[in-house]
C-alpha cells in the first residue's frame, strides 16, 4: 500500500513539476517526447497493452526514466508494461546529452518520403482551357485567320453586284526560350534522400509551368518574353469605377456581356483573378430594405470555388501571380480580372520541356558539382482578341 501511495505521490509530483516548468525549457520538451514515445510503442504493441497503459503511467515513466528511479517501481508494473518501458528507455536513455551520455546510441529519424515542397501559386491558364499547340517544328508558325466576311446585297433587275471579297490574315507564333539553370554538389547527389536530382527536376518543371502561366496573362512582349493577354491589342476592357471597386455580380454580367456582344462567346468561358479579388465577390451583400447596412450574401457563403463556378455558370480560378497593389484613382489595392473563352488563347510549344543534368558542363567539372538545366521554347497568341475582356481595378481590401 505504501508503495502505491509513493507511486501516486511521485506521479503527482511529476505532473505538478511539468505544469510549473516553462514549455520552452529542454526538460519540458524531453519529458513530453519520452511520454509520447512510450505511448506510441504501447499503442503499436496491441489492443491489450493499449488498454492497460494509461497517460498517468506514461507521465510517471517519463519522470522516473529522467531521474533514474524507475527500478524502484518495477513491482507495480505488469510484465507487458515493463516491456514497453524497457523499449522506450532504450530509445530515450539520455536524449538531452550528446556523445558518451547516450546521444551516440539514439538514432535520428529522417522522413525522406515526406519531403516538404515550397509553397507555390496555382497554375490556372491550362485549367481554364487554353489551346496547347505542341510538337511544333518550323518557325514562324502561321495560323490562317479570316478577318472579314463577304457582304449581302439587294439589287434590282440587270444591276451589277458589287464584289465584296472576304479578307484573310494569320496569327503568327515564334519561339521564345525559357531557361532555368541550377547547381548542386556531387556529394549532395550521392548522400541526399530524397535524391536531390529528382527534387531539382520536379522543382524546375513546376517553376517553368508557373512562369508560362504568368506570361500568358502578363508577359511583357519584350526582353524575349511572349506578350500576355493584358497587352494584346483589341482585347475588351472594363472599368469598375473611378477609384476602382469591389467585383460584383453585376460586374460579371458586364464582363461576360462585353464578350457576348462581340459574338465571341465559346465553350470554355472562365474567370481568372487573384484569391483576394474573388473573395470580395464571395462577400458581396445585397440590402434587403432601405437602410439595411448588412444585407444577405449575393453568393451563398462558404462555397468552394468549384461550387461557386457552378452557381455562376462560369469557371472561377485564382492565382497569387496576379498583383493586388495596382493603382486606380485613389485606390492602391486593385487587382486584375480576366474573363474569356480560353480556347482562343494559343500556346505554341516547340519540342518538349527539356531537363538535362551534367557533371562536365559550365564549371561543374571544376567544382565537383552537377548542373541541371531546363529549356522550353514557347510563344503565346490569341485567335480573336474580342474573346477576352480585361479589368484592372477590382479592389481587394
């Protein structure tokens, strides 16, 4: 009985000590890690052990292991519990002391299969329905385009019919080269897990995809870049207000109406804007009576983008690659909105995305390193500029 009371006192003492200590101290961290390891081992040993292993005992074991008194309480533990304690003690004999204190026998757990990638923007242009023309071989590539139609005339008897021949032109694509180059040490390639080359290849491919997305929308058309939609001559434009304004349902009707009035509606109608811009649309409220300062949501709250797209009959996509600090009048929090029939956006690609690694190119040989290079030859054009409308004053705050 005295041993039981002693154990209870020890448990209470350990719990009180743990609650008093600051969470940031090493002792606190070590104690909780030990308890967590013990509970994990107990849970993995089978249902019976898990049922007989309590949190109080886990805390007690962590305390006893830490001060070296666990041997005095063996009689109070079942054989199954002692097995769990021994396994946990072998792993946490002295994790807070390096070297001869026990650190040499505590292995590091490394989860290479759970590699954490960098956060990235969404790639949206291809999802919106842009037309990819891949495996091109010649340059320039010319896509024939009819500019005007023949006109109808009503004539009298024996009157001459005036000729009205249709006119033609073309949309021309010429390759623009996107390139990325990175280097890592040969030793890192040998030792890394996951393999650094696979990580680099995957990273370069995703970076290239996002850059293609960006230039489709905002490419400068200079410095060897394709020209993006916001610079295309003849594209429809729409302004919300003198100082910009919140994107609303009425604005969506107006944006779509601009395309519809130009006979440019198609099967891949979609909207692309920044996440902040779309959130303003989701939060739009409509007053229900005079003086109503709240109102009801115009769009059902908490809709996912997919659900919102179905509700509006318009695919809604967002990317953080669009700016949210554009200036319009006195507003400096504006973003861009693109609405269009995205199959009219042509992305020409010569060859495939080429990713090569070498240990002899550049200065890789001299530095015992590996260089990875990505090359992609692309261009962007629009079949009919009237298929798109661009707004640059949708407020985000």
